């Protein structure tokens, strides 16, 4: 995996809207916080455009992204929000200049489309992290922004979280991949289908029917995506819908049932996803994971040792 260079004070960060439309006030808060942290912010020309649910038409969102990819002065690209639309522009993006000097592409949710392309096709690390739509106007009480800034500066903090009753104990290591479960599911059968052999998978989702969550996990299991993992990290599964009639299991129970044939370590309740706490995760980076009754530890490394 290529690792983008760490940002320095004074470096430029681009903000684009590759998918859903966004309230300009949200972006304004993010700009203020980025500038306070010492960065210069460059907004895409169409960040605030509106075309039904999209932040402008496909071509304009594409142009903004391409300009940021090609500009050597832009050291990181921060996606303003997710929503839907990333997959509509990805195939038209040209990464030729980007791959010569990779830069951080940051976001989560629908931005999983770009993470999958960068990690599986280009072999470049990317950052699953909070976005301007989530930047609080007050202090960062949940470490989402601080872990983002630390990661951008090359200071990848090792994490430690409390134990969950459904965790499976053990030590493991491997490259971290994943993102939003629904997006990963939508990429199955395409060139962007993610590889899990020998890797640690992170998943999160929001607002899904529980029966559909079960369908996705069954797809992963039957497709061999779960059998060759080194470990599994489950983030927020928020706003899940029981359905009528009710499905009868929780999201975590559905996930645990889908991996009952495998023995690798599993962590539930990792603070990332469509939840208040959304800690930065460097996809494509080598991770050592230690899960015990006391909690779970996550140690980052550029290469496996």
C-alpha cells in the first residue's frame, strides 16, 4: 500500500461534494476548524450546488474531484458528506497524476466507493473519518475531529476501547479494509469488489431493515468474504429497523451468527460510523488487534512485522 504524505501546517486541504448536497453552514464550520488547525482550505467550485438530492450534476461533481486530484498543492481531499452519488462519477475519474503523488482522501458512508477503489485497485491508503457535515460547532467532545487531524499529520494514535459482551477474544493482525456495509454489498460482482483474504474487515451501517442486514451478511458468507478474514471490527449499526413482522434478532446478533463457523477475533461497538463518535481509521494500513476481557487494543503499523 502507498501511504499518502503527512500534512504540515500551511498545507492545503480541498473540500468537495462528490455525492449528496450539503448545507453551506456545515462546510463553514469545517473550514473554520481546519484553518484553526493551521491548514489552508480550498473549496470545490460546485460544493454547494443542488441537483435534486445531489450536490450538482454528475459532470460538475466530477470536475471538482478531478481538479483536486490533479492539483499538486492539494495535500488531502475531504468529502463534505456522503449520501449517494459517488459511484456515478468514479469510473470517469483519472487517477494518473494522483498515483504519482498520492494524497489522503477522507470520508465515510457513500465515500466507501472511493475507499474500495483506492485500496483494492490502486493500492493506496485512505482515511475513513468524519466529514464537514458532522463537524460540531462547539468543542470536539468525542475525538472524531482530533483523530482526523492526528491521522492527517501522520500521527496514527493506537486505540483502546472497553470490552463488549459479544466480543471474541484473541490476537490477530492484517491490513484493514471495509467501510459502509450497504456500499460494500452494492459493489459485489464489480471490479471494486473488496478482497478479504488475510485482512481485518471493518463494517458499519445506518437505517437498514434487519432482514436486509441478514441478507447482506449471508451474501458475504456464501461469497467467501468472511471465511478468510483475520478479524472483524463492527462499528455503529444505528437506526436499524426491526420490520413488520419483527426480524427477531439485533444487528449484532445477526452479524455474530453469520461468522459462527469462524474463530478469528471480533470487536463490537467500535466508535466509528453513523454515530456521534467517529474515530479515524486508515484503510489499507497494517493493524495489530488484541481482544481480551479487559477490552480491545488497536496498534497501527505501516508494514507487517
